[in-house]
């Protein structure tokens, strides 16, 4: 049988009352993250200590170019993958048991929440996990809530205060509760010069 974290990532129902692996291994990671987040959130703003503690929270997997602004709360840092040049503002909440992937260059506004867990309506002791994937260059507005199983496409924008219940295509702007499509972003082409002076056309996606 796969370990408890793999079982959570693949969406196997987990009874939190009588699944020994959940009560042992998953709770151990949750307690570690809770203590680590407390230390980060209590550190003096702008100090190198925050960077060191964030690295410890993610066991060395947080890129040097990415930063989470304290205070924030993450329950399972070992279930998260964060790309390069990611920025999350203060109040970020991640219930990440089902797995969260955040692509390069994504920006996340204050008090946003990514939630990968729900309860079985017939038995609230049973947890149902579904992962969240956010593509490259997305923008998640302040106090937006992303619900279990949602994928946000590359370059998409989620308006402030939105509750996202379904997948968002690349370059789509959505807003509302539940979030609805508003418009597509038209990506312009730009021309750059390489070191030899020749022109290169690159998309802004």
C-alpha cells in the first residue's frame, strides 16, 4: 500500500478517526508545519531568519526566487511544489493535503486560500482530497478561494473575492462567487534582440 501522503494525493477517502497512518504520519507533518509557520510568523519582518525558516518549512524545495509573505498558514508543506519567481502576499492559507502545484511567475494577493480537502457528506470523519494546480504567470486576487480539484491555466487572472469551483482556462479572467468567465486576455507579441543583435519574437504568455 502507498504511504498516506500518496493516498491523499490520489484522492483516496481517508477516515481521520481510524486511519492509523493518517493519525501518525500526517499529523506529524501537520504539527511540524504548524510549529514552523508559528516561528516564521513571529519573526522580525525583513530579516534573513524568515528566508531560512521558509527553506526549512519546505525542506529545501522552495526556490530562492520565490517568497511567501508572513503571516501565512500551510498544513502540509511536503505536499506543495512551488515554481520560480512566485510571490504570495500576507494571509496566504494552504490546506494542501491533496497536493498543490504553483507555476513559475504566479502572483497571489493577500488572504487568498487554496483548499484541497473536503468532507464526505455521509460521514464527516472521512476526508476527500483533490489537488490544485496553478499554471505559470497566473494572478490570484486578494481573498480569492480556490476549491479542491481546480486547475488554473497559465496567465489566468482570478478576481479578488472570487470562489473558484471549476477549472479556469489559460489567459482567462474570472470573478465572482462562484467565479465566472469575464474575458480572455489578448497577449501581445514583443520583439527582443539577442546578444548577436538579431531579432527574436516572443509571446507574453
